[in-house]
C-alpha cells in the first residue's frame, strides 16, 4: 500500500512540478536573488505561460511589484494594481509593496526572452526588435523558434535580420554541422559591423575550417571598418569643430571685431545653458507636452537674456575701459568670477539636469558610421547661427553700422552714427550668440557654474588662430582645430593630443602672427 | 627660518629611523599640549576646510553643509565635554596652495581641535605638511588612491581595496568580464588606482592585451572617439567592462556620449568610483540604467540609521530633493569618531585624541559599525550599486563583512612590504616589514 502510494507520488511528482512551474518562476522574482531571477525569466519565456509576456514587459518597465508574502502584482498605467496569479485587480497600499528591481544579468535575460516572445508579433517593427535582441543574445536555444519564424516571415528586411540572428545562434551552437556553421559565418560576415566581428571572434570550440573562416571574416570586417574609421574621425572632428565654433563665434565679435579682451565670455555661454535649464524646468511643471520643443524655445530666450546682460556689462563697465586692454582683461575676469558665484548662489553649486529631447537623442547608422543625433543637430545649429550672423552683418542696417564703427570710428561718428550705442549693441550681439552656444552645450556638457571656464581658452585659441577680426577665419579655424584634434587623439591620447594642438597653434602663430586670415588694408590698422 | 628647521628634522627622520621619529613626535606633542591646555575651556572650534567656490565647490559645498548639520546636532545634545562646538568655515576656493594657507590659519590663529576637509588628493597633499608640522588633526572623507598613512590624518574614505578591487571582483564573477578598459582623468588618484588595478588584474591572469588604459584631461568634454574606441575594444569577442576613475565634471559628457552611441550596461558595463548620487542629480539617468558604481554607502541603503540621517539632512538643508552620498557618510562617521575619542580622552589635546581614536567604533549608515584601525583608516562594507532611472542606486552586491583598508597597496612593488600602525610601540606610518625599519620606501 505504502509502496503504491510512493509509486503514485513518483508518477505524479513531475506532473505536479510542471503545473507548479510558472509559480516557482514567479516566486524567484520576489526572492531578491538575481541569478535565480535571470533563470526564472528564461524559464518563464519558454514555459508557454500566457502571462509570460506581460510579466516580463512589466519587469522591464519597472511596473512589477511584490508584497511581503511574495505575491506578484503589475502596476497599470493608471496606478492601480493587478494580481498576476489571478489576473484580477487588487487593492493594495503603496507602502506594502516594493518594486522588483533587476541587475544586468536579469536585464540581459529579459531582453533575450522578449526577443523570443515577440518573434511572432503582428507588428513588423516589434519583430525587427525581437530579431535584433536574439542576434545579441545568440543563444542556440532560440534556433527552433527562429526557423519557425523565418518560415512564416514575409517582410524582407525582418527576414534578413532573422537570418542573421539564426546564423548567430548557429555558430554558437555546440552540435550544429560544420557546413551550416560555415554558411552562418558567411551571413554574419556580410553584416559587417562591430557586433558581427565580436561574434565571429568568440565562436566556442571551432573546427579548423570554422576557425579559419571566422578569422577571415574578422579580418575582412576590420579592414572595411578601418576605412570607415577615417570618415568617423572626420565627423567627430567636424562635430568638435562646430562646438568650438559656437563657443568662439560670440568672442569673434566682442574680441575679434571690437577688440575687447572679454574674459567673461564663457559666463555668457554658461548663462545660456542655465536659461535652457530654467525653460525646461518651467516646461516640465507647466506644459510637459512641449518638452520636445524646449531647446528651440530656449535658443532665442538665451540670446535675449545673454544679450541684455552683455549690453548692461558694456554700458556699466567696458565702455569706460576702451583702449586699455589690461584693465579690460582684469575687469572682465573679475566679472566672470562674480557671475559664476552669482549663478552658484542662485542655482546651487551642483550640476543641473538638462534633458535631451527625444528627437535629438540616439544615433543613426550610416554605412559603418554611427551618427549621433545631438552632434548632428549641433553641427546644423552652428552652421545656422554662423549664416545668420554673416547675413546680419552683411545685409542689415545694424550690420552696416557695426562694420562702419569697427573699421573707422571717427568717420562713422561723423556720418551721424551713434557709436556708443552701436558698441553696446555689438557687444550685446556677441554675448547673445554666446548665450545660444550655451543652449547647444547644455546638450553635451555639464550645466554647472564652471561651464564657461572650460571653453574660454579654446575660444580665444580659435579666434586668434583664425585671424582676429575675421569671422570666416574663426569658422575655418574652429573646424580645422576640431578635425586635427580628433585625428591626433587616437594616436597620441587625449592629454598629449591637446598639448600637441596647442604647440601646433603656437608654432603657427609664430609664423603668422595674424592668424589664418589676417585682415588686410586699412581695417587692419584700426 | 622655521621651514629650515623643519626640513632638518625631516632629514634626520629618515636617517635615524624609529627612535628619532618617536622623539620628534614626543617633542611636537609637548608643544601642542601646552597650546591645547590654554584652550581647555570655552567652546571647541572645529575647522571646515572645503571649497565653497571654484571647480570643486560642486562637490565640497555639500560636505560643509553636512558638517554644520552634525555640529548643530551635537550642540543640541550639549556639545562635547560640556563645551559647545563652534564651526570655523573657510573657503580655500579650489586653489591647492590656498588649502595649505587656510589650514595653517585654522590651526594657528583659530586653534581648531580638529579639521574636517579636503576633497582632491592634491589638496590633501598640500595641507599634509601643515598638519604634520603643527600637529593638527585632519579628517579626510573621500575615497582616494591610498599609499599614504599620516599620524595627523584620519582617512574616513575608502582605500583602493575598499572600493576598486571589490568592484573588479564583482564584474569578474557576476558578469564574467575578461577584457578591461581602465579610463581615468589624468591625475594622481586615477593613475595610482589604475596602476594597482592593472597589477591586480594581471595577477588574476588577465593578459596585457586585454587591458586598455586611457587618460583624459580634467573637464574633458568631447568623448566621441574615446567612446568609439571603447566600443571597438569591446568587440573582440570577450565580455568587456569599463572601470572609470573619471573625475566629477567630465562624467556627464562621458555618460551622455555612451548613451548616444547606444552602449548599454548589458553590453559594456561601466563601473565608476567617482560617480555618486550628487553627480547623477545633474544627469538624465534613463540611458545609464545598469551602469555601476562602487561605494561604501548609497542613499538607497535601507536601514533605520540611514532613514533618520536623510530625514535630518532634508530638514537641515530645507530641500527634500537633495541627495546624500558616500563622503557625507564618511564625515558622519569621522565626526562621531572624533566626539567619542574626545569623550574617551577627556580632552581635546591632539595627541590624546589621536591615541584615543584608534579602536573607536561608531555606527555607520549601512547598518553596522566602522572602526578606526591603527593605520588611521576605517573598516567599511563595500557596496556595488546599479544606476536606476530615478538617479538612485540599486545595491546588487555587498561584501559579507567589513573590509580593512590596505593603506599601502600589496599590488605595487615599492609599497608591498609597507604597513602603517600608529599604535605604540610601532607608531609608524610606513614600517617596512622586510627590513624591520620605519621609513619604508616613499612617504
């Protein structure tokens, strides 16, 4: 009798265990043991449990909660809770539940699991993501699902991704035949990016033929990528150059055109960045839907705020110091310290968070290049600002007066131009442009009271290198310095690269003291 | 003149070894004792030597505030030895020579019983001779490169083995990392830490080709090709991680670039030793989720002590959004240790307090006790946290016990035989166990 019971137990045990399996997986979620959690995620994904997708999605989104008893709950978008085991809404106190957190191992498992679960989703974009996730996890266990999905797939681009994912899983599989592995290597080699090269370099226990094919593949991919590297450095250089240009172009006006050694220039940039912060802060609390446009709103505002501050500085300080460069240097340097400490007192010494609108974040692949969108936007912004400034100086009455005053003050005054007023406006224009540079810099750098300091030296370098008084020189100088810097950096390292650039600029200035494009004729003597 | 005398004494130090050292210490002690006796009544002055302006204000201002809070609270309890505590706040303005000058002022004209201050290693190196000359007492709250052990400094931050090495161990075990990028800002802390880490990794069988070391200038803001290089280095088919000793200000553009180029923590995790809650407060952390930091304290530590501390901090600073961080906890521990030592010694005399300090245990905020060891470093648990989207850390690993600091790294050839122990009879910060002499290799 007893024996029979035991036998029955033995027969039933696997059945019971099977029925209980998903619940076991669930209990691992609330255990706090990350290894168990990662295993549970994988197990849940293949269990066929209908709740698997919802649970893993909630986990990834940070909407999976557990109470003290280990009961799992999903928090819905409206803040209500739903019990997973029963699928019914549950009323719980916020304080009684805690969010289930992940570590990187669990995150990887969840990504891979989602890949498997979403392979058959209706939306091709989701299937594409799923295939990409499976390529990344390259787990041989996903092979059967991938071949089923491939058989059904109609969309050619998704098919290609799935084929790559299948190839990735194939080369990782221990028992796949050599011929299949070689075919898979060809597919991966055709993909031709860094991930493909990494995958080919990590094939476990390859046969000699497989090892040779993989090695060839890595070499071929690296050779192509090296060519792209050159283009990539050019892009990085242009992007750094556009940042330098933005930072320097305001100075090209206040220092280059007006001749004011303006050490407080960096602080105008910093003020522009803080304007962006304030704009975003207001938008976040008042109209969150406008967040995408926050940078666009901030740019003219930063121009206005920094411009008005610039005019105020010119009227109250700098106009008394024209023709006395040393005093100007000291006074504006002191002013920069005052402005820094003022911002520190108002906003605090710590960094302020300036968010990046979604249309500016991320990257787009272009051949073998990764073009980051924020950098691309900044390049476009720099070109736009430069073009607008040139147009203003060339085609407007204000521009004409500015040029007249800087070229020959006495004659301009004789023609009836109110030169002090033009001085103030010119200084305001330079400061305003610095403010707009601050909006761009807030997207890539710290927004802290020290922001301006790190750009002042570079700005002076660009203006002097390009030729004082010449805006085209500033533009070309900035781009040239950016590109040279980015080609030197991988060879010499960032520290030596920076030193090398400085030495090059010093040597250049020794040879041509007036920079790349010296002003010629009478304007040069003014 | 006074400086000439000092250098003479110094030179003799090395030549005559321990005996001279002990004598010099006693001599200095007598001087200080008489000075302290004059100030044995009335309020006790506490020096606060943190930059309130300049580049380091971003980190150090908070520490000044936390010290003011701790002092205010101690005064509410009646002060120490029945005497009130008075903070003396000075601003060395992120200017290293000014640190030494202000420290001299705190010790000579203000006669501070203890000074809490410094952040960067260079500022500590700048004030060190002053504290040794005037026999002062400095509590240094920041994680640092080690390789120092002064009688006049209490190091409440982590030594490399209390932060860097456990973090590397974690990645090796949990993430099976085989390839390492050691990225740092170009100055003494990252260079020493990376030197230690490099020889540690090699001792664990990592090949030289699997280690990439990269230094960048202070405030480096254009990370495009370095991040691309890291990406490329990480595509050799082995799991890769970045160990970052990048200093404060350069971190924001670094992490922004990582996020933009799509490097996720699940691909190439970055473990940082200088990024805490305060630094994250200025960043959008959504693209950073899963990157790691190693500290001895996180704001998210779930203990009643920590909850109370955060509550007090928010009340004091009148801003419920302000974060707490590891160096703040270090000051909390250091201040409480000083209070306990003064109570134990019954005096604020520097020598008596230094002797009383060793062995003092006070609660830390992560639910245990930290003890000051003979090497003037404290025992700490090491926590590894992953960045969350709310700017806090999720603690994913914690050393089972407390870790004792190795002030001299066993992974650096010149210092592997050195130990520091300021208890009698050794009373030496750099005792060479091979030669049996005090005054080891380098100070």
